C-alpha cells in the first residue's frame, strides 16, 4: 500500500507510540519524536500532518504541547496539527485549537475515530497545497522576475522587457519615485546575455557634484586631497555587465558631458589618469522627471538624451494599476512575515477597498512600507480598516485634488506612537514586556522608543 503522506507523531509513551504506528502503518510514512525539541526538529522533514500529545516531557503538563504547537505554527503557519490529550477537561484541547490545531481526540485511542480525524486533516492539508499551487500559478502569470502585476499596463511592461533585454540597447526607464525602476533594471539585466557579469547601480542624486566624476570613472592615487590610493569607478566595475544610473537628471551639465563622451567612445579616463581605459557596459538610465522639459529649461543635455533614449520604458504609478493592490499586498505580507518571523497577515476586503481610495504618492514603496509596519506592529492576523494608520482612508473634503488630512509618514508615525504607548501602559511601564507583547526584539523596541521619545 502506498503511503498517503508524511505524519510526524510527537508522543513520549512508547507503548502508545507503538500502537499508533501499528494503527497507521501503510497509510502514512511515519516519523517519531518523544519530546517537544525532537518534534520541532521533524519540521525539516516537511511532514504533511502533525499528531501531538499535549502532556510532553519534561513536566508532562499540557503547556509543553501547547508551546510546541505555537512553535510549529510560527515556523510553518499553515501546518496541519491534530492534538492528543488524556485530559478529561477539554479546555486544553480547545486552547490548542485556538493556537491553530485542526482537531483533537482524547485518549484512550479509538482506531476508527483516529482514522476519521486524520483523514479529514489530510484532506485539509491537500486543499491548502492545491490553493498554494493555484496562487503560485496565478502569481506566475502576473509577474516577471521580481516584478508583480496583472494589469494591462504591467503586462505591456513585461513584454517590453522581454523584447529589449536580449539586445545591447541603452534603455531609459521613466517612472515616479517608488514605482520600482531599479527592479525593472535588474529584470532587464537578468534576462540579458550579460546576466553572468556585474550589475552595478549608482544613484545620481547621491553623488556630490565634486565627486561624481571620481565615482563614475575612478581616480588615480593623488588625484585630489584624500585620494590615498587608486580606485576604479562604476564604469570599470560594470565592465561586460550592466550599469544602472538612477536619477540621471540630477547630474551636472559637466558630468553629463563626460558621461556622453564615455558612452560614445566606450572609453573612460580616471581622474588624474593619463591613459584611456576601454569599457564594455550596457547603460540603463532612469529618471522620475520629464527629461524633455529639462532640456527646454537648459538643465539636461539634448545630445545625451538622444544617446540614452534608444528604448524608453514607462512604469505606471500605483494609482493607475489599482487592481494590482491585492496581489502586491499578498506578496509583501508573505515576504515580511517570513523576514520577521511573524504569521502572514490577511487583509479584509474592507481594508483593501480603503487601499484603492488612497492616492499612493509614494507608489509601491509606500504600500510595501505599510504592509511591513502592519506585520510588525499589529497582533491580530486579520487586518481591518481599524488597524490602518490614523486618517488613512479619510479624505479631506476641502482638498479638490483628493489629498489626505495627514501625509502618509505622519499618519504612520502617529499610529506607531499610540500603539507603543498603549502596549507600554498595558505592561505597567515595563518596556521589555511591551516588546514581547508586540512581537518586537529589544533592539526594535529601543529604536522605536528613542524615535518617539517614550
């Protein structure tokens, strides 16, 4: 008989364990553990079901099993767990179900009851797997590399990336701040023939005008005060790969001229150097400003614009792709639950509807920040409008442009401060206790208390 799946049994009574194995042999591939630590280690085997006794060593008190269930659910939020208890009082079994256990049965063992419960539990596990596979298939159809989106505008962008990536054409990416211009650049690089070579990103706005030339083209020892050693620039570091130059509009006209010369000659000269250095790079430039308007105002070179404008890709702002919000929220909720060791939050339709009303001036970056903040600061798994920052979703009717009563960052700060104040008050002023209640580590709590002077 072929086993239906893997079953992890955590039971310290060897006689009962043998009885369980005999009852379930052939139906499941069985893995055993006699205490909570060994049971938690069985996670590495990726069992389909857990069968857990509550009265485990060393105390054999029900809390041992409850703590194990809590640990399993923290590491595998979708784990299917069935509980065994010898307690005549059902309250511990009900506590286990509150923690996420699927079902329970009471000892002594009733073979028919056990088989029925495990059969239902395994059906639940298979349904979760099918739902997960379906979701991954949907995401696969609505994503490209690390970009997420199923709207027509995003599908057009994905097709354009696929077309331009295999070439060596210079690409100009246009989009507001927070739309994901560097992600698009990464996607082009990874789909190109240069994928095995370096991808070097540089933000033009972060370059001081006096040091921009050194950062891009490198310098020789003694080229200027503080140049104690020779150093290659971004062009050399990106040799045979891709150079991503973000916020190109912020470069001075003098640096723009040297950039144009490097692109046309495919050579650079280090600051203080005397010999040209051949470089083979593909340039991907990005801007959140209208470069043609900057040309008219005299702050951007027209010849450089023509040189970098071989192919232009436009990333739509989030307000033009509102139907992508549920997909993005689910993606970020999964990412930050895993990163911070939390359970994944579920956003109710009412919360998602408020998201559709928000102007999202910070675009996807603003949405990402909000989902991470909620993952860290809200205890409940289901997120409703009540969990969102103060004033989020409440328009200021006096503003014709659909503005909000507070900037997003101020609303988030107000929400965080009030949440911290409430948690500290509930913990009788003990910040360590408040941190545990909020699911924060000591460093996170220390940072937030310092930030809000609490």
